[in-house]
């Protein structure tokens, strides 16, 4: 194993495996994610239920990339014939195997889909996983392995975080005069830009994520296009109803578990991005 990959994988495994908390707490914001309509976005183009991405989902085999304790395996199994998954965390894999006994859950080295068989799956997906990997080369390696396990007719939908402002993030020093709330932005240094390889990151799971903004969309689509023939993307706004802590501020308009209200006004991301990928390029 490459030394850089080994270092980063060790950090990630320690983050998830060494915490004494229950797996739901390690995942974080569990109630919000349980309330989010992931199935609608994963299984339908543009989140439009009139546009399914699979012709016959009831007979399709799915694969969850970074499945954690199996939350989305359980949810997607209601729509697909079967869902398997993979994760870097032994703690999470053990929990997923207990909680989703009908699924095969693989332990990975951090840059692949584990020992999943080639050319088997109709559909692959991820939620709240790949964007936590702040190393482009590792995400690239995982996507290459997704291409391997998909059937030639298979497809995937991958969820990431996005900000329409990135690399600029809102900041909120209290204004001297409460009548004037000046909108101040700073250049983000915490998250990793899409093409970055932040091998030396000391944290994951929001400590250092992969980020991209409006100006980056064409390059990100081109990046996925190296692995798939057709790439589409749509966005779900999570900034509606957020509280504003600046000055006298603004109260939270929507509940913390509402799909359109996650984080605060100074949170770096504004939307979830869903990339739908068709036509895996099997020969490179």
C-alpha cells in the first residue's frame, strides 16, 4: 500500500473505530439524514419521481459506497432487489452486518470497494461518504473500482456537498451597528478543493472535506466523465431556513431535521449535489 494512502486510511479508520460513541453518533446529524429524501434523489434524475434512473429497480442489485452502519442499505433495500455495501471502518462494517443480515458488507482498504465481485451490480450510490474524503486520488481510485463492480449497463448516483459561493465562505463578526448586517466572506482554507490531495489531513467527517463551487462545476463533470460516458448533476438547497448568528441574528426558520435546513448561515456548504453517472467506461 502506498505510504500516503496508508497514512490517510489509518487516520480515517482511527476516527471511526476508536471513538467510544454509538455508531449513530459517529455518523453525526443522524436524525437529519434519516429525514432526508435520499431515495428520491438517488433513484430519480433531478429528484423528479417521473424520471427513474433504473428501468426495473425491483430486480436491480445495488451497492452502497461507504455504507457506515447500514442506514441506506436498509432504506434502499425497500426499492431494490438487494443492496450490498463497503466501508473502511471495521466498527461500522460489523454493525452493518448485524443490522442488515441480508446484505454482504465488505471491509475496504480505503480506496476500493473491497472484495465485491466485478460486473455484478446494476446501481451504485453514496450518501455522506465520498465527500468526507479530502484526497482526490483516493476518490478517483474508489470510482475506478465502482466502474469495475458495475455491469456494463450499470449506473451510479453519488452525493457530495456544494457551495454556490465556494471558495468563499460566510463569516460573521458582530457588526458595530445592528442596523447594518454586512455580508462578509473569507477564502476557505479548511476544506480541500476538488482536485486537492490533502494526504496529511488530521481529521475527516466534516473536519476536512472535498469542496467545490459554482465555477468548478464544469471541471467536476469532466472529472467524472473520465469514468462514465454520461454525467448529470442537480442540487438540493440546504440553506433555506438556517439561523443567522451574526449580530442580533435571525432565528431558525425550519426545524433542524428539515431537508432544506442543515447547519448555520456560516456553514461552508449550501447544497447537496447529486451526480448521476451512466455508461461505465470499462476499457481505459
